[in-house]
């Protein structure tokens, strides 16, 4: 049942990413057509052609591969590498699966959280390569960092001020004794 859910959300993530990329490429084709002096109708036709080409036959294209990566990242099922791959192999034995049944998703969740932590995330090799790549990859990496920093700042602000002017709401953390 869990694998069916994974596959469902992978397919949703794949199609969503593919549509996003098709729209991006269509917009780029339209801008180039307009820059080359074509009419708005001709530019829209070119954009529709590019969009249809990507959506109708995505197999083997760069867009398809990127969409597959995005769908695996969405469901936390990306392939593990390095020491994490060794750890996954170690916990594949039935007796050890009783103690740690899921290895891939928690490690991917930790890795994604670490990459998005303000300042600390820059130590991640993937984040560092994305930042140095330039272009769209750098924009996405900076957006991840900025979003995480904004959420952290909002959380600290809300906890520190008791959610605004309503002094009845205060977060405490005494815990059990």
C-alpha cells in the first residue's frame, strides 16, 4: 500500500514538473519569436508547438529526466549515495528491518532539510554545485535557502511575540517532569 502511494505521488510530481518545464520552454520560445520580429499569433503558435512537443513525447528528453528526479525528491525516494548507500545496504537484512524499517526516506528528509538550512546548507555538496552552476540551478538553490530562512524567521518571531498582539497565546516548552 505504501508503494502504491509513492507511485501515485511520483506520477503527480512528474507531471507537475513536466508541465512547469513545458511552460518555461514555451515562454522562452515565445520571447525569442517576438524578439525575431514575428507577430504575437506566430509567437503563440511556436510556444504551443514547443509545449505540445514536451508534453506529448517526453521520453528521453532532458525535461523528462529532470521531472523524474523531481518526482523522486518529492516522495523522498532518491537514490542514496556514499556512506548512506552503505547504511541502506546494511539495513536490508530482515532482522534489522524490524528496528529500522525505512532508511531511504528519513535520510533523504534529513539531507533535504540540511540543504535548506540557512548558511549551514551551503556545506552540502549538491547545494554548493547548484550555487556554482549558475543560471536556473543557482536561482532554485537560492530560493530554497531564502524560503527556509523566511520560515525560520517567521517561526522565531511568532514564538517570541506570542503570535502578535493577542497575549493569551504563548508557546511554552516546560515538558514533563
